[in-house]
C-alpha cells in the first residue's frame, strides 16, 4: 500500500531499517522536538495497554531548545488488547525498534499528494479553498472463518504521529511513538492504471495480509469520501473471507521495496464492537465502517 494522502502542507520524512522480529524491545524509544521539528531518539518508555511504548513517568529534560520526551524506566512489550492475535508481518516492537529519525519538514513534491487551491464564486463573493489532490483507494473487510475474526493491519502512520505531536504540544504535554501506530483494514491506493477496484483489493489482500483470494470472492460493501473538507477522494470498501489454506508462503506484511512494515492481526468478532468504540486506539474510518457492517452481516 502506497502512502495515504496527508491533510497538511508538510511532509513527514520516515526511515525504516531492516525489521527483525523479537519478543522484547531491543532499545528505548523517545521523541525530541527542536526548532519546531520532531524526531525520535533513544530514551526509555513504559508499556501501554495497546502493546506499544508510552513515555515513562519521570521529569522531561530541557536544554538548548531540545525537548526530550519520556523519563527513565524499562521498556516492555505489553499484552495485546482485545484478544488480538498476531498472524504475520513484522511485530510492532520490531517495527518500533527499527524506526528512527522521524521528523516534520516542509512539503516536498510527491506523486501521491499535491496541495491545491480551489477558487469559486458563492453568492457574489470570490472564495478559495485549500485541498489535497490524491488518488482513490480501496479497503477490505477481511473475515477469517477458522478464527472467527476480522483481519486487520497495524502500522506506523507518520501523519497521525505528527498530528499527535502538535496536539499534545498545544496542550502542554508530550506525544509518544505509540500514538503513530494505527489499526486499519487491509487497504491501498488505486495507483495502477487499468486495474478495477476489485483487482486492486485482491492485490492488497495478498501483499498486506498474505492471502490469495479469487476475484469472485470479493464483494462490494460501500463507497465513501475521505476527509471531504480537504481531500474528497473515494474509498471503495469490499468484503472477503479467508482460511489458513489460502495463505501464501512469505506473503503479508506489505512490500519491502515500498518501505512498508505491516503487522497482520486477527481481532475476535466478540471483541469488535468494544474495540471500534475505544478511542484509545487510533483506527481508520474504513475500519469503523467496515467492522460495523461485518457485525450487522453476522447479526451481532
């Protein structure tokens, strides 16, 4: 899945090292903010109930304009919330361990997003509207029949982290690396000319989650518009069912050549409603829409 559109006039630079799965954190993670730019650096953190690291209790260190977030304390991998089960891809602690130098910089040209201004006349007055040009996308509600679970993905979203940094700073508190990890449906941009939305969905299921699904096994659910005040692109939501026999060797976790590092998780159906209503865990609009649809389909 290619990077999703950013609803701002800046780009978030990211850097991933080679991800090696491990049961424990190998080093500490923290955030430094300097001159309006934010970056990760080594420091300690405490476990959160979402399985990630949050800032540890302790006094922040401030010197020469640098703001170090998090105090001393061990880093531990917390138990997964809501009965989430790891299926494939890099584990979140491995991704975090290889994530560094995250910072916010001025916008650079991108093939995926472009800031634009729309001008129009309304009631005799000239008006302008800032927007982001991007591509339409797909998302897939994936139901694992054998596990009676919704298959979801967890990954680091730089814009979510950057927004958290700005919000927390305005409130006089600190953001953690954990706030940039999101729970989403398998999804991707429609950036391949000639492919139908269903064909793009089929590719994304294989690339991100590792399951081979036939085209006739993909069912249309709905289409909605992303962030209508500044983006307006369409996302097509589909539904498909999988079993372990459809898993392909080495599949899932995204494409390394695209810089993706994705963890594939199974969320038990019995926990879905509580999870989507829990705002402690960042999640996409498509995930909320799609999981509610799945629960309604199953009469739950």
